[in-house]
C-alpha cells in the first residue's frame, strides 16, 4: 500500500487516531507555551552563534567539537537573514 492510499484510509473513527492527534496537540501546546523565555542569551547562544557566524564569513578558527550543530545554526542564521543583530552581539 502506498503512502497516499495509507493516508486516505486513515480514519478518525478509531480511538488511536484521536489519541495520536491529542498527543500531537498537547506536544505543540507545550512547545509553544512561554516560547519567549528566557529573554537573555543562554550558554549555547553565547558560544556557538559566533562560531556559526565565522562559518558564514569563511573565517578560520579552531573548534574542538564536531561542526554539525554549528552548521545547523549557521544555516538558520542564513535563512532567517538576521545578520545585523547577530554580528553586533559579539
């Protein structure tokens, strides 16, 4: 059965479908509740954002840790176009 057929056969009449939807909604509500906190920088932002900006500016630097997390931060900075506030944060 293909994905499309599987999605078409998904029924709201069954209790596990409602349970999954309820669990998903609860997860979304808990993720978004008070998303504006903390209002200040935390450890990761204070240390890893400058490394990510160095990646975007092609500046050489030494970092002991694997780069995947900083690559993802650099990608989010690039996609959200917040160069000004991030670069002035240093």
